[in-house]
């Protein structure tokens, strides 16, 4: 039994390290949250957080998710992400401060919508700073978060066209 204790401690430590999320708070994000809450009364919570490879916008709704009804929230969030202020304050000053300091690997971004089931999102929109290619290759083109994909988490993600 005593031999199992170190193994369990190591497993718990590794799992905790893999699931580290940090809340992100900047003046721009705080203003954005206020606007979203005032314009969309069906949003009960918005968690903006970062992890070692991604930034997440998690929208918790007090109704069933509806892709058409939630499209306006996606468009506003996308505009925020593409703004130069977001690039400077969130990615350059917050994300790179905590993750990817040396190689400056830009995070993927996820916009998730949660309905009745708060533990699992119903669908998400994703984007990457890098264009298509082999992960880790230096020659990958820069997309700059302009190409987005919709993923219903049941099938393969499809490009978003507006």
C-alpha cells in the first residue's frame, strides 16, 4: 500500500499540471464582458481563460444553445480577438508572460457555448494563428486568426463562412 502513495501523488501532480487554466482579465475584456451581458440577457456567465496551448471564451447560457441565436455573440467575440488591442494586451502581455515565453508559440482560440449541460460544451468555434501545414514546422503560413471552424463536437469541424 505504501508503494502506491508515490505513484498516486505523481499521477495527481501530472493531471493537475495538464489542466491548468488561468483566468484572463484586462480592461478591454472587462468592458467586453459588460457589453455582452447587457446585450445578451441569456448569457449567465462568460469565462475567459488561458492554458498552455489555448485561449478560451466559454459562454454559459441559461437556455438551450442555438447556433443561429448565438451567431451574433460569435461575431462580436471574433471582432474582439482580431483587434490590435487584444493582440497586445491578451496575447503579448498576458499569454506570453505565462506560457510560451521562449518560442512565442501563439495559442489556438476556442469560443465555446454551453447550454443545459455545464460540464460539456454543445459546440465551439476554433481558430489558429498558424495556417495549414505540419504542426511544429517553421514554414507554416501565418493566418492571424482569420480562418474559423465550427465544430459541433460530433463530426469534423467545418470552415465558417460569413
